[in-house]
C-alpha cells in the first residue's frame, strides 16, 4: 500500500473520530423535533454560551404559535423562571440570562402548550470567549496529533518504519494539549489545569493519560516489542478521545459562589 493511501485512510479515521466526539459532546446543540398540526420542525437548542445573553431560537416554528422558555440555575432547587418567546426577524427568540464563568442553567421549552425536554432539561454552561489565536491552533494541533497517531499505527501494522512519526505525534500532542490546552482552559474558565491532581475534567485527564502512553512508547523505542507499545498507545488514544469533549469540566458552585473543578 502506498503511503498516500495510508494518509488518506488516516485522515478518514481522524475525521470520523473528530465528528463523533463533537456530536456526542455536552456542548453540542441539542436537536429537538417539535410536532405541530402534523408537521415536524427540527430545532437546535444551545448547550454552551459565552459571556453575554445566550438566545434560544425556535427556527422554523410558525409565527402564530405561542412558545415559552423555562429556566433555572443548575444544579439548584430554584423554581423555574418562565418567559415568553418573542418574534424577532424570522424566528421565535428568548434570551437566557448571563451566568458567572462556568455557571450553568437548565431549561426546557413549551411550544403550543406542549413541553419539550421537561423530563430531561437541557443544561447550558457559560464561558468566556476564547481568542481565535489560541483556540484555532489548539484544535488544529489536537487534530494533527490524532492524525499522526493513526498514521503511525498504520505503519506499525504494515511493518514500516515509524519512529519519526511517533516522535512527531508526541511533540504535537504536547504542544496542543499542554501548551495551547491550558491557554484555552484559562481563557474560557480561569484555571490553567483542572485535571489530575486538581480536578476531574475529563478533557485534561484523557490528554494526560494519552500523553503518558506515548511517552512510554517513545522511551521503549529500542525495545523489540515496541510496536506493541505503540499500537496500544494509539488504540488507547482513540478510545479515550472518543469520550465526549468537555465532560466533567469546571462548574460554578452557586451555594458557595465560587468556581469548582471537582464533581
């Protein structure tokens, strides 16, 4: 197999993993289908907001249909606050009030007298806006680390030389996960690191574990069974990076009025 085909396969696998992680993450908009008079309207409800009023939009729902938004702070036992949607431009809209950094709200909607997601309210977490100069390199480097790791695995499987690609994977993962990663965390929520031993953020912890596996693979590069170590490191990376992004991250403690990184 030509190396160009290796790269093509590696890109396809990496894209599939990236899309899966994005679609299953707790910050991806929740898709809800609203049924009205035999018609279905698919809407997206936000689960991540920046530090300004986040607007819930019922795109496509007819103008003559009245709707309401119900929200409360999360996790609390507060009573729900109810506001009416108003027609703005070409869609129904209702704002959610801005919350402290890492503060969360849970909410559900009522459309034409019928509740949606009331049994399993949507949770939205607020953050600071992250500059593109930090966020874009982080995303690209983490994508590149996964791509290089998958390419390295293909070389291992087919018996090709892989040492330089293993080294490139380790360097890329370090820069993306431990330089730009903390910068993104700091800009978005304040802390630089919320994984072990300071917190339970799965994003930080899975990056740390994956990096340790690759360091082990690099240290044992001269060992005759190194291919197995490399293969295990890549498979472990694929497995843990399939865990939804941003799960168990920073959360504002309303009772103590402070940021918490423990869940």
